[in-house]
C-alpha cells in the first residue's frame, strides 16, 4: 500500500478562526496586530492492493469562485489555486484519472474539503462520511443554519453516500477511521498503516495546525464543540503515541512541505 499527499492550493484567513483568542484586544492593547495565516488544502491518495485508488479529502470545487458565497470568499478566500491544484490534475500527476478512483473518504463536509465531489458527478463511486456529519450537513443546508461552510452543489443525494457509524471503524485493511468531533459533529480522522513507513494519522480539521495538536492550543471561532474537541485531542494523541504515527494536520503548510519531500510513502 502506498500513500501520497495532494496539493489543492491554499486559502488565507484570520488566525482567530483556528487559535483561541489570537489577535484579541485587551485593556492594555486595544489595537492588536492583525494575525493571518495561509491554510494549505491537503488531500491524500491511497493505492490499496485490494481496493484500488482511495481518496481522503478532495479539496474545493474547480469553479469555487462561482460557487462560494461572497461572504465566504471575503473571510476564507482562496489565495493559491492554479490548474495544477485541481483534483483531476493532482490525480494525473500520480498517474490516474477520476474514473480510476474506487472510493472517497470525506474527513468532514465543508466546502474546502468536499467541494471536489463535482469531479465525480454522474459516477457511482462510494463516498464515505460519518453518519453524524451527513445528518448535520444536510440539515445545515435544509435549514440554512450553517450555510456557507456547507453548500448544496455537492451536498446532494445524487452522489453515492455511504455512512460510517461509531467512534472507530476499519473501512479497509490498514485504513481505520475515527470520529473526532469538535470542528464539526462528524469529523473523521484516518489512520493508514504502511509496511515500510509506518502509521500515518490524518486529523482533518479537528487539528488545523501544529499549535493545536502539539501545544494543545484550542481552536477559535471555527470550533462547534469545545468539550468534544478536548476529548478528540486526547484520543488523537493516544492513537499517535500508540502507533508512533506521522501526524498530518488539517491545514498545516509546514507539515505538508515536510511530507512532500518524497513523492509517496509505502
């Protein structure tokens, strides 16, 4: 089994979204420095010996400028997305096409992680998401209570959705999924066990950056469930420690750069 990281470009946003109290004003500093950061958009391509090409996280829609609401673009505007960052081009770089994909795993269903489903419209590829994420995302669209982070162009019953249930689920040999709420109710982290390179743990947006995971700095405005986040942090740290995992964080550009120094891991 092999795994390689996919580069879907980057967006830029205020650090307060992912770091609690980042840039907050105080009585002694009423005008603090504005803190912004680039958010690398990361996916993974798994070449499984029995189940073929499996994707984890699939990036934004290629026509994101047309599909993302203006307020979302103002706050989370994509600042790097070239032709090469399209999902189909990332697949071509690895020697595959969209039609070669046998399964898709969605860490969570926000527009920068699942919007790439547009590439699979009309295909019957199974799309795995946690039960709680499916319920929350479709509810968010129907009620418009969390509209913007979730968009109807891909949260669509026309796709071949497959629900993942419970806290831990071995989907395929060597690929284990974990419900790790906090950012969203059904965020799923993924552990992939490789023969030579060991364990890789993908946190999706439960952990955005190294500060969240290693320094235990809680997320900011993007957290939906702070108590759940702390439990997920403990869970992920335990998994990583027990398996001596390489930890791939949801949007950390430094981690992405480190793990793309070689084309794949096996």
